[in-house]
C-alpha cells in the first residue's frame, strides 16, 4: 500500500517535496474491519486551505471512492464501493466504529446506474451538494433574478449556474479562461461569461447585469467579489462557499480588502457562509435531485481526470491554478 504524508508545510503554491509518497505494510483484518482499495481520489481547493492545520507526518487529507476488497464486516461486504475521507492513500483499513465518525464521512456509494463512480466525488457528492444546498438555501433564487457565480467553470460553480438556470434566473459566470467560458455558454446554458483575467471587470459586469445582481454565489473572494458586491441590488443574497484567491497567498502580503461594508449596509445584503455538511441530514436529497436533473438532461458535468496515484500531487496543483474544467479527480 502507498500513502502521501505531509513532510513540510506549504508556503505559497504547494511543492512536490512538501509531501512524501511512502509505502506501508497493512496488518491483517480484525473482526468488524474492512479493507478498501482507492479507485478515484479527489483533489479539492479545501485541501490547500486546511493544510496548515495538519500535523507533519500525517496522511494528506482527501475524499476517495474505494472498492472493498476484503472484509470482516457484514455492513461493508467485499465488492461494494464506498466514498470516504480516507486521505491520499491507495489502501485503507476501516473499522465499523471508525466508519461512524462524521469526520470520515464513510458511506456506501449510492447506485448511479450507468454513470461513472467518480461522480460521487463531484456532481453527485460533496461539491454537487455544496452547489445544491449552498445556493438554494442561502441565495433563495427567484425566477427572473440575476445570479452571479464566481469559480463558475469548476466543480461547484458549474453546478450552481445550471441550477440557477433551472430556476429561471439570468446567469453570469466568472472564470479565468475563455475556453471555459465557451463551455459555460454553449453547453451549460449560462447567459453571460466574464473572464476575470481581462481588464474592466466592473464595466463588463455592469453590461451583463444592467439591472444589478440579486444573488451572488462566491467561490473566490478578493477583488472579484468586491466588484460583484458593489453591484448588488437591494436585499441581495450572497452565499460564501470559499475564497480560493487567498489559499496560496502569503497572508501578510495579501492586499487589504476593498471596503465593501458601504454597499452591504446600503443595499441591506444578506451574506452567509456555509459548509456543505451542514445539510448532512438531507444529504441524499441533494444527490437524488442532481441525479434526476442529469437524467433529464438539465444538469451537465465535466471531469478533468488525471491517471495514476503517483500523479495526484500534479493534479492537485494543476487544479489550484485553473487547469481543470468541472471536477478534478485522479483515476488510481
Ligand atoms: P474548482 O473545481 O472550482 O477548482 C478551483 C478553481 O479555482 C480553478 O479551476 C480556477 O479556475 C479557480 N481559481 C484558482 N485561483 C483563482 C484565483 N486567484 N481567482 C479566481 N479563481 C481562481 O474547485 P471547487 O469547485 O471544488 O471549489 C470551489 C470553491 O468552493 C473553493 O473556494 C472551495 O474551497 C469551495 N468549496 C467549499 C465547500 C463548502 O462546503 N463550503 C465545498 C466545496 C468547495 P479559473 O480558471 O476560473 O481561475
């Protein structure tokens, strides 16, 4: 078995040498335990944000889809697939007791029919549910409203924009690449695309949203978000999902935030952050609904798949730099 351990804390963009790929010999299974073999690993921005809290020498965090290959547990029989927060490792032994730990989030994978199991890490997993609950419950979009999504071509953002279209909204996606923009407009049905790497974000947004912005789903933070907040309508709603602009930055060198409180007060905005597991009790509702929308052709998805366990680190830093369209996963 192989695993990646944290060797050195990240500084700026993570370096390959910050993690170490090590071999481990696994013990025999005890009663109530099962062995699972990784099939797909997830690489996500939150791993970069969470890393400072990890102790050196621990397995690097992350969710994976794994196949149970040996078992002394009736609940987790051989042949079943599970999704769990096992970290970047090829093989994992878990006890039934450990599997109940809410932090490990171990679940037998629901039946996706003919769809790829990897979707359990994306549109039919945590990012899909972050989009479903985080957008609908916090932004509470109404038909005809204008919705802006940043990080629009990623795992969460691409789903948010399509749900906003399903709800009858005018949808503006912001991302950092024109090819991504073509996908958003031509295939996912977004109404407008803005490349934040080009100048005049403020003016371009005002053109795309002449009546102002009612809902903002924020994946990125920073200047992009300050600009969107400055164009919100009265009683606008903002769902704060993440702030990737700052994840690789040295905090002491980050520019001070543009002052946005004026707009927040005058427009009486409601801004709320969330963590998707807040809706743990309704988890299957989100997955079932997203699956239904996929089967009806209303929700499309893309994955950027990197092959090989030994390429996990590269997949991770590529994703952090915008190399992915849709969900970034590793096929082990
Ligand atoms: P994505 O698939 O969106 O991948 C990350 C993307 O971020 C890249 O593709 C890149 O796209 C964009 N990006 C990178 N650097 C910057 C930057 N400086 N400014 C603007 N965009 C940048 O990841 P996810 O969909 O998994 O996650 C999106 C956000 O949601 C993250 O902030 C993440 O932490 C958060 N999240 C929060 C959850 C929650 O429960 N609250 C759950 C899941 C995710 P581009 O080419 O457009 O630059």
